[in-house]
C-alpha cells in the first residue's frame, strides 16, 4: 500500500466512527453542518495537514480542497487561505504555551482552562484552539460523549497531548 492510500483509508475509518457517534447522540437532529463547523470537514483538514507536514504537499492540499469543493464550493478560496494560515500559525503544545494561555486570560468558568480540538481525540495531529469560556457551542460537544475539550488544569490531560494550537479569529 502507498502512504497516500493509508491516509485516505484512515480518514474514511475516522469519518465512519464519527458518523456513528453523532447518530447515536441525543442531539443528533440538532446538529447542522456549515463551512468551518463541519466535523467531517475537520477530519479531512487534519489528515490533509498531516500529509502536508510529512512532505505530501499536493496530495494533502487536494484532500482538503476536494472535500470543500464537494460540500462547500463557494468557500474554496477561503479554504486555500485557511490552509496557508495553518501552515504558518500553528504552535506546538508546550508548558510555555500553556503558561502563555493562562497569562492571556484564557481562563474559563471555575478555573477551567480549555483547548478545543477540531477532531475526536486521540489524534496525534489534532488542531486545537483555546476557548475563553464554556458556552453553548463548547458545552454541546460534552453531550455528544465527545473527547474534544481538554482541561489544561488537569496534568493528566496534557501529559500525552500532541497536536497543534492556533488562535481562532472571531
């Protein structure tokens, strides 16, 4: 098998597992998929970025853009910009980064400092963004029996945490 096939096979398996989890959720009927808020799109993004970081630039970008072209054709140019941003603005998860998040005020309710993943964990190449507060959007995923939020206050949550952090523009 070639490496490209392996990535696409892994992506399909992750998407099927995600579909089963969403369909089993009590809020499944309320979930809407929009550009940039689509769980399946995030799986494609994660896999594509991993391919790019491992030297398969064209294949990784095509994987991401093919999904966008199929489901969100009006957003292809936005997705190209997103890919460029992700290749330049990602930060490794380190104790210094976590200290910086605390210093920047990313402390949600009850001392909960959280990163939200774009995909189900564990995933070695997940993308995370810090959240300032637990709101309807961030708590909804808790009802999906999902592993998308990571509490940075709990040391066991970050001991084996891998992936990349970026700051979302609101």
